[in-house]
C-alpha cells in the first residue's frame, strides 16, 4: 500500500504548508526595510501567541539554546537554584545549571509522575535565586502544575525567578504567563508553531531583565540584553534565520485565522485542538488494552506503556515499516518501555483517527493475537462526538 510519511513525534512536528512555501519564497536581506517589517510584526504577534505583555525574543538556535540563555543570563556562579525534574528535559536544566556553576538543589519526581506542591513549597526559600521547570515533560508525557508552582514562588516573598521550559507546552497548554508571574517562558519553532527546527524564543519579565544587570555568568551570543536592544530598533544582534522568520510569520497568520482574525483566540483554539486530540488518543489507547505512562497526562503528547513483555522499539518500528508513521520511543532509561504519540501543532481529527487505526494493526503484529478492530476508534469517536455536542450546548445556552 502507498504510505505517506507522517510525524507523530514531540518535535519536530508536521509542517504547515503555508510556512514551507513562505520559507521557500523568502529572499530579503536582513538589514532591509522588508525584513524589518516582518521582524517587527512577528515579535508583536509572538506576544499574542505566548499570551504576554513581556518582551519576546526570537533566536536562531534549538530550544536548548534559549534554555542555556536563561541560565547564563539569570544566574551567577555559586547561585543557589532549584530544579524541578521528572524526566530527561528536567535533567537538562540540572546539567545546564551545573555547567554555569550554580549550586543546584534538585527536587525530582519519578518518571511518569509530577511533583507534590508541598515538597516544592518546602524547597523554595529565601536563598533560591531561580526555579527551573518544564510545563510539559516531553520525555514522559507529564503535565506539571505550573500555576501551582508559580503561586508558591510568588508567595515566597522574595525575588526568586521562575523559568519555564514550555517548548512543548506553548500552543498545547493554557498558560497565563503574566497572570501567574512566569519570569521566563521558552518555546521552540519545531513544536506547536508547525515549522522546522532552528528558532527558539522566550518572553522575559521586568524582574528577569533587572536580574541580568547583576549576574556574572559568561555569555556572548546568548546575551539577551544585547538582543533586546537590537530588537527595540527592529533588528537582531547577529544574522537572523531570515527564511525561518518568514515561516514563523505564516504560522502566526494561520493561528490568527483559526481565531477568525484574533491571534489570542486562535492560540486558545490550537490548545483546545491539542487537548481534544490527546483525549481521543488516551481513550483509544485504553480501549486497546494499553496503559498510559503519565499520571497527569499533557495535551502535547500521549506516552503509552508498552504491553507486558513487548519492547516499545518493536511498536515504533512496526508503525514505521507498515505505515511510515514516526512515533517516538522512550528516551534514556525509558527506551523500550513506552512510546509517544504527539498532538503538537498541525494535527487534526483524521490524523488522530489514522494513528489509532494503525495502532490496532501494530498491536496485532507485536502481540501476535487477534485485535478487536475498531475499539480504539470507537472510543476516540465517542470523545470527539461528546466534545462537539458539549460545544453545541455552550453555543445554544
Ligand atoms: C523539544 C524540547 C526541548 C528542546 O529541544 P531542542 O532539541 O534543543 O530543540 C526542550 N524541552 C522540551 C520539554 C522539549 O520538548
């Protein structure tokens, strides 16, 4: 059978066709009025996409580059910081903070779980200069309670900064960045923005800008103050990834279109879309007799435990070989134990139904037993129908 290559990975994600064509067509030099207009429009739109009044910067690097920038700009060697980690991306915060000489207090939750807020509260004290966490831990599919964590940090009564890696959280999760008081929130182009890897972005609070005046860690390319100064003049400090900015402009237009001309509304819809695709996927997985890996599942992706005695690598391979569908294996110690199906960005009903239909065939192969066709699909369809019906009631009410 003909097979279309499709990504179900938590980054990179499927590309928006309009973003691809915008990229291919873009030729302007970066020190021209044309680029300046695009750059300024994109930065203004990014505030709406993130949902913040804070300054937004867009840099040419992968998401980890801006994670590193957050550490190097906001901390000094020997600063005490708190890392909340429950997976491979949380561990990245620990590695980065140590690389810049911070004294790192690590509060970890087991893979597949999230933190108890009481434990977080016990660790946030006057000495902690910054708290680092993920909004959604893409290695385990867990959603962390960013609002609850932010409340604790704000209630601590000192100037502790809260830094959130929302690289898969933005565009899949409702996040009130300014209302909750998130100081730095970080995203990446290859996730909900439906474009290739290469850009990462952040929104930075006044408190975080203030901190940067006193920190002493080494930074050069990732000196956010320099980028901010340039951005105020409609420029970047160094050569920007011009064609990716064109793609980003097109992606933001698409999200605005989802909101009927209102970008903030479009973002809400994009998040609701991820939530619904995720709920359908969870229902389908459970109806197929599978267990979810995450205790508090994110809308960004669904992590599913491999059935007893089956290496999840076999499932990943079967998806690829039979359907050219790319799903993700577990990372690190979780390799072989789970597989991950993402719903970040450019996914719809048919993608979701398609992967669940394929899942039934894949399970039949790896388990070597006859599956009841349609049970995953029916469970997902019930979720979809319920969501549609509930929305109708809302409109009618
Ligand atoms: C994708 C991702 C990153 C960044 O990875 P890069 O490869 O550097 O873009 C960081 N954190 C989370 C939660 C992610 O999903």
